[in-house]
């Protein structure tokens, strides 16, 4: 069911954490004119990481934000922020090994790069270290790296660590420079689970129709992302500054498989993140992942789909 309006567009700002592929569906939604179709005039704005998105939401600089989960979970638990995920998103992450590494078993006695900012990188590093310990890969150490993305790639290529968590397009560049994919976090259900579109609950309550339109537009944008490779690749290059067409195409091809038809927040993945975060954040222990989501608008779309199928 397509939701349309002919009223004057409502002007809002939607922030995103980084220029990586995770923000792709929201930017595609904007560039395809889908927000406008739903009566919203949306400006997308690059914030300073997930923490910048949280700050922007709480201070009213932005009304909606695309971000990874840990920053939102922490802000709710520690600061009492009234934030909630309205949708899931995409966040394809890999553990990549340095050049010359033959396979995962070579990580025994090796070094995993840890950003140390208590964000998504840290959650995934602690998660995979536990998994590798269970597989019998012993004496793996965590070593500090200055950041994720390109900074992580530089650390890996200079062999200051043996493996890092990295996402496309940097992961594609790393592969072309001799690095090896060691772990695909989609194998653990964590590829499209630890992030999405968020807003303040107070804003949702006071502007329910705007939130509904935003989510509906975003779901349509996710569909456009999945089904229009040429358009999505072009948008990805424009907003993220990828100069190599083939890297942009491979970024899409890596991200596209397995994307859900309906981007619901994934509660089991949020629960796993909370379990890992509880080691340093006692308030996360036993926290109900449902308290961090507002699925009302996604459920409406799902219900309409079910009704139309009958």
C-alpha cells in the first residue's frame, strides 16, 4: 500500500552517523524523492558519528537519526534518553585479516584491533573474541587502534594488528590489497540488526503522523535500494565520495543479499549487544531490548501487507 499526501511538505532534518553503506537506504530515500512523496521535506545531515546523532536528537538539531545501536542503548541506560529505534537498517560488517593471513586459525596468538569508543566496533570485537575462544583459538589479544573505517584499514595494511572489524567500502578496498575476509557477521544474525532509524519518544508522541510518513518513506526507500542497483550505486558514490565505480558496485553487491523486505528492529541482536555491553555497563545486564524500540509504524505496514495478500 502506497501512502501519499498532497499537503505542503513538512520540513525536518535527518542525521546519519558516517558516510558508510549503513546510511545508504536513507540517502536513497531522499534522492529518490520518496520523502517528498509522503509530504516531508527532509534534509539529510552528516553528524559526528553515532554519538553525534544521539546528541542531535536530544538537542533537537535533528528529528530522525540513522545510527548503530550501542550509542542509543547507552544513552537510554546511562542518561535516561527517551530514544527508540523505529526501524532496523543495514550494517554489513566483517572481520578482516591482514595481508598474508591464510585463514581464521592464523589468528591464534594474534591481535584484534579495538577502537575503544564503546561503539559498534567494540561490541563486535568482544563478541567475536568470545566466539574464537570457544573455537579454541587461544591467546588472542586486543590492541588499540585510533578508529574504524579508513583508520582501521591503515592499521591493518601496516600490520599493526592482525584483524579488524570493517565495513564496505573500506572492506572491498582491503580485499583488493590482499586482506582476507575471516568472519561475516551476517552468519551470527548481526548484519542488519544493530542499527536503524531512531527518534525521541517525545517527538514521536507529538508528531505521530510525521513519524509514520518518515517510516513509510524509508521502507519504500529500502525497497528501491534493494531493487535498483544502478540508482543505488550512483547515490552511494555521490554521498560517500567513492571515486572507483567498481568499488561502489561491489559495496552494493556485498550489502544487498539478505536485506529484509521489512526493516524491523531485531530484538535478539539488541539483546546480544546488551549482554556484551553489560561487562562495562551494569545497567545493561538484564535490560529488555523491547524498551529500545517503537515498532508501531512498522507493524502497521506489515499488517497492511498481510491484508493485501488475503
